[in-house]
């Protein structure tokens, strides 16, 4: 966030701040200057601090009817930027305040700190009073606390006596060392013995008091544990109920979006499309929008995404009852395995060459994980209806980010596909698309993917996974371009994926981070979007998993600001004005954008109930390995080791995995022998060729990649898979 304190607006030139405590109360009132936005700068506001809450108004008279905003000091962070500035932040809200003098600033800071301390004490006291559930419980607990306090006083008394007698004993010992006369020696020795006896008696008393204290504390701790366990169970039940409600709400939203729409508009009258892009509701009324990370909101404006008349996905055909997809798989077994014993000799090697048991897998193949990129295909459906290519770019950018949302908890690796393995996902009736993946190369492992949608777009990609085990972490670098073309406009977008890093491979809890840049180019219009995935830093105050971006036209002029996180949501804000700001840490001059209110582009769906025991699969992922009729003989659903793992039979799955890998190596040795014989005989050897994809030069990127050559869905209709290799 640009520093409001460096704005050209000068707060000190306005009326003075007069902060006065109300007699006989904890209330503190006065004028301060509050930062609003880059157009208005600092504005004079009347602030009232009362009962741990800081509220503000435009005028004192306004207190009777309108509060412009409130911040709870119990959870707030108080910071001072310079002699006159105060920064208050709580949750996602930040107030930048300025006093007229340093003295006034110090008075406010003192009042705020005292109010915060008192609010925290009150909150703790209230939470402590809520635990007993009846008068007898409260009485019993108070009695126990009184007894414990009494025992603690006994311990303190014993401690003082031990210190006193210990010092006396030390003095006696020192005197004993200096004696020369035998008679005096016997008297001093007697005194030492008496003091040692006193010391022993006091020590015993302290030990007994400690024992009583511990026994009493242990007996009551069991009761407190039962109460705590009950509260945890109630909280878990409440969370499950809320999650179920969120799922039901999400299902209703999906059903509404997927239902055939009947537009009464003509093609000459575009409609304003609000839907998910409408302005998020503010939590409180305010006279100005609060600061955001990259832009300052101005007045509310109409939604900016426009669309042509609604597209009838079913083209007038009779609606068929949709198949009910599965919503759960068997729970993950609790198998333990020493990862270090397997990986200690594999540092620096390609991950695909490390023989890994299924214990570290999830029951999906890499081809199915690649298909999960379509989790939020409705973003592309919306983009296909956009008439403005810059608005369309915003939705394409949100789609490129959404593919990472399923990875935040998915620390297990997918199965490496066998050469020639395929995976189809036919969602023509539900979502209007058909998807096909094929493993086209084994070393390096590469998969080709093609998606054709009846809702106006085609997506294709070839992804090669380069991965290295570095000891503490694992780097996964997807190589290859992703292509997306819209049928109506011909807009052709190309981008590449960022690097994924799995941390704490050996010690600690596994966690995943995404980092790097995504540059999206519309090759028809030359418009661009630059997305930055900020790597996690323990010392950073930034939001974790943060993504920011700028959408620009062919001349490089910025039109939209994108912001959000790759695991939760993305928003866009239309730029209305830009100006040069202050220089950054590296001396580069920053650009300050003034924007309209942000609009929600994408939000992650909640995970299914019990997801933590089902590999943290999303609703789509739970259906990917569901058995289908008439799929190719090479489809991942038919892979036996993966199926056994899903069923929880991991020992059998490991045995089957070894068999399949040895079978694949035997086929590769035969192919290498054929190639060697061809060279000896002076004839050409074509080598392995994929079944459904062929290599072509990409005119946009200049790279050679595998693209779909057709025939798969026709073969499925004929139910003719005689051309498929035997890989399982």
C-alpha cells in the first residue's frame, strides 16, 4: 500500500485536534484527520473512544444518528509512523490517522493503548466466566481456585523461610572455616546443626505443600479437560453444520447457473451482467471506502462486465436427467512410512525416476490432476460471452489462478501416468465440454490435453513436469504453453504455469506454495495481463498466497488491477486514473492507480464434508476416478494399482504398481532393441507415436508440441478400442 502519510494533502494545516476525556468515564473524544483516498487525501473527522471501540463521524452532531465506522481495539494493532501519524489495523480494516501535533498524537496513543489493554482484560474475563454451566459448577470452580491460591501462598512463605535459613547456614559455615579454638569450634558446629535442622524442616514443609498443590491441580485439570473437550465437540459440530449449509448454498448456485436461461433481450441491446461480479457488501456504513492493497476505491459504479444475450446450452433439445455423481470415496488409511529412508539417496534426481510407494500418492493420476484445471470452467463460459476483450482477459486471468486453488492442501503426489495412458472427462450434458488427456512421453514425462466446449471455447496444452528433490523441499516446474481460443471473437490467449514448491519434505508438516509470474497474451489483440504469485515469507506482513496483476492494452496502458489469493478468490477493479507515486526501495518510481470499486471474478467452492479424510479432494476431484462405461482401455480409471489404493488396499496396490512399472520397462527395452536393429539394418525407425495426439509446430510460440488429431470420441461412439495398446 502506498504510504498515505506521503500524500500531497497536508493534515496539519487544518483545524487543531482537541482530544478531551469525558469526566468520570473511559470515553475519549476529539478531532483527528483520517486518510480517505488519493483524490480527497486526509479529511477531518470526529473520533470517539468508548468501551474499547473507536468510532468516527463527520461532525459531532452526526453522533446522534450516523456512525461512519468502528474498529475494535481488543484485536487491533496500533502503530506510529512518524511524529503525528497513527495506524490502526484490525482484520482487513486499516485506519491511517493524523494528529495536528506530536503532543496530541501521544495523548491519543496513550488512550488507545489503555483502552486496548482494558478491552483485552474484559474479553478474557468474559471468556473465563462462560465456562461453568451452572451455579454449583461455578461454586466448585471458585472453591478450587481459592484452595489453590492458599496453597500457593504457603509455597511463597516456605520459599522466604528457605532463603532466610539458607543465608544463615551459609554464614555459619563461613565462620566455622575461620575458627582456631577447639571450644569455640564445638559451639559453632552445634549452631550449624541447629540451622541445618531448621532448613530441613522448612524444606519438608515446602515439599509437602508442593505435593498437595499438584494433587489438587491434577484432580481439577481432569474436569477442565472434560469441559474443553465438550466445547471442542460443539465447535466441530457447528463447523460441520456451517460447511453443510455452504455446500447446499453452493449446489443451489450451481444449479441456478447451469439451468437453461431465456433472454428477452435482442442482440442490439447488451445486458449488464452482475452475478458474481457485483460489488461485495460492506460490513459497515462508511463515508468513504477503506484502503486496499493496490488501489483506493472511489464512488460506487455500475458493474462493468457486459454480455451478449444468454446462450442456450441445450440448443432446444429435450433436457435429460443428469447422472448423480459420487460425493465420497473410502477414507484414507492411517499408514506410516519413513520418507527419509526412501528419499535420502535421491537428492537432485528427477521425481519421476524415484521409485515411490503409493503411501505418498493420492488415488488420481497426473492426467486427472491436469483435468482439474477445469474445476471453474464457468469462468470461460462467462468470458466467451464478453464483448470487450479486456473484460474477457480479466476472467481468463481468474481462470488461470483458479487452477491452483485445489493444491493448497494436496501434498500427496499423483500417480505418474504410464506411456499411452489416457483420461477422458465427458461433461457435455452438465457443463458443455469434453476433455481428453494422453501421456505422450515418458522421459521426460509429458501429457497432452484437449478440451472442446459447446459454450464457445477450446483449450489445449502440453505439460512437461520437471521436478527436483532438494532435501528440504521439492520443486515442481511445469513446462509448456496453455492455449485458449474463443470461437466467436477468435481471441487466442497463451500463458504458462508457475513453479510449485512442497516444503518440509523431511521434518514438519508438508505445505505447498506457488511462486513466479504468469504472462497472459491475447495474440489477436496484443493485450496482456501480468500476474505475480508472491512467495510465502515468514517475515512478510503481506497476505499469504497473494496474487496481483495488471491488464493492459496493446499500447501498454493499464486498464484493470487484479488482486486476491490463489487459494481463495480474485477481484478486478477498473482503472480510471494513474499517476506517478513515490520511489520504492530499489529506487524505481511506483505507479499509483485510482480505480472503481472492485468486482468479484472468482471465489473458491467449499471443500466437501470429510475432505480431510479423503485426500482433501474437491467435489470435482471426487468424481474423476468414478467408474465409467465405454471409456478407452487405457483410461486412468482402469489402472489397477490406483483403484486398489482408492479402496484402501495399499499393500496390494504397491505390488500392482511394481508389476505395471516392470511391464512398462520391458516394453521400453523391446522398443530400444527394435531401434537398434533398425540402425544396424539401415532402415528408418519411427519410434513411439501417441494414439490421439501428433506433434506440430506452434506458429505463435515457435515451439513443437502435441495437439489433438481427432478420432477419440468417434471411437468411443463405435465402442471400438482395438487400436489401444495393452498397458495395464
